[in-house]
């Protein structure tokens, strides 16, 4: 049996495989900084959307780098996960807000990760969804591109606005809207946002006093 054709074909396939792997490695190397920069800018854009703005402008009050001015805390009873990132926002060296990424542990289709901005006066700058697995057409209305629910429900509210016992969806006797056919998702988010406010109220200025984490923040070049 002449094995030369088989060996030749194997060599060619092997060469193509090596070339393909090499191309992937080179492409990844050449694009990793760009990907990291894009992730970083996307995260900062989300921060800017939920922070107070400078008077007379649309620019967020933020002249530090919150992705670097970051700590990790552990309060699973209130923030839903073993550890939670806290990004400190400052202007002229003075605290403006903290942005936390708590986890909603009891979403309808699994955990939901949020960004919650809490200003120094204890009120919310805003809330956004980082990721979720909620049902399309129902629970996914928590996405800002699907509905304005996440924008209008929370901005400016705090533990006393409304009173703490009103931090429920309307179906449960509270002040927050739910979705038609989907109550579990908004109910869980309202509860987690309320718990996040409770955590920030409990910790107070200590959140700004702790030294930043040495570990790189998600989306930074060091983390990529």
C-alpha cells in the first residue's frame, strides 16, 4: 500500500492547523488592547448614565477613574453574592457617589447583575442591568433598550423616598411598577436595589476611606 499520499495529506492538514492556531494567537495579541479599551469605555459610559451631572452640562461629575478606585466587599445577605465590586466616584477629590454591582439572586430565570449608583446623600443616581437570562418579551423589559422601566423606577429614590415599607411592586402593595405577565423579575430587582441602599447607608463614608484594590478592575488592560 502506498502511504505517501496519506502522509502528504496529513502533513498538509497539520500545516493548515498550525497556521490557523497561529493566526488566532496573533489576532488575539493584536486586538486584546483594543478589546480592553472598548470594554473600559463601555463600562464608563454606563457609569456616566447613572451619575449626577455638572450644573448646566450633561457631563457626569467624575474626574477620577472609578475602575481603578475600586474595592471589593462581602455582604451576601444584602448584595446577593460572595463579593461585590464598589466603584468610588469623585470630583475634585470629593466623594460624589458609589457604584455597586449587586447580584439579584432570585431572578425568574437565574441571577441578574446590576449597576446601582448611590449618591452621597443616599439617593439613587440610577440603576442599570449588566446581564440577565430573563424571558424574552417579558422579564427582559428590564433592559433599557427594551423598556424605560429600569430608568424611571429608581432615579432619585432612597430609603425614605418612598418609605422603606413601600419598596415593593404595586401588586404587593408598594410603589413600583411591575410588568404585565411578569412580576417576579421586577419584584426581585426592587428588593435588591433596596438592599443595596441599606448596605450603603450602613457603611457610609467607610466605603470611600478604604484603599483601592490592587487587583485590576474588569475591562482594564491588566484584567484582559
